C-alpha cells in the first residue's frame, strides 16, 4: 500500500471503454529525497489536495468493480495528513 497526495484530475476525451466510470487523478508519491507522479483510478471521490491510500500492481483487481487496465487505485482518503518523522512519544 502507498500513500500519496492528489495533485489534479486527468482530462481525457478518449479512453479505453473499461475506464468509463473511473476518475483519473495525478498523484504525488513522496520518497525520501524525491517525488514521483503517477496516474491513479478513483471511484471513491478523492479531490485535489487530499491525502490518499493507494494499492498498486496486481492487487488493484480486488478493488475494481469491473475489469480495467489499471495498475494504481485510490482505496482510501485520509482524514488528516499523517505526522511522518515527528516525535513518536
């Protein structure tokens, strides 16, 4: 499972028929010293600026309502940004 932040929506006038019904989002995934941007399918309504939980690869198929060519899926919206690297006391 991954965590990322929604940067924006992807606007696509044409896409594979199986992607109909999925919103496509640009997700920023933070690594220790870099950032990675990927496209994720979303069915739960995540919006710009929200922190989300993602599943990737073959496990995505368990979260889809129909077969689709998707390898990154939003599976949760976090209530608040996690405190990473903060004092654990």
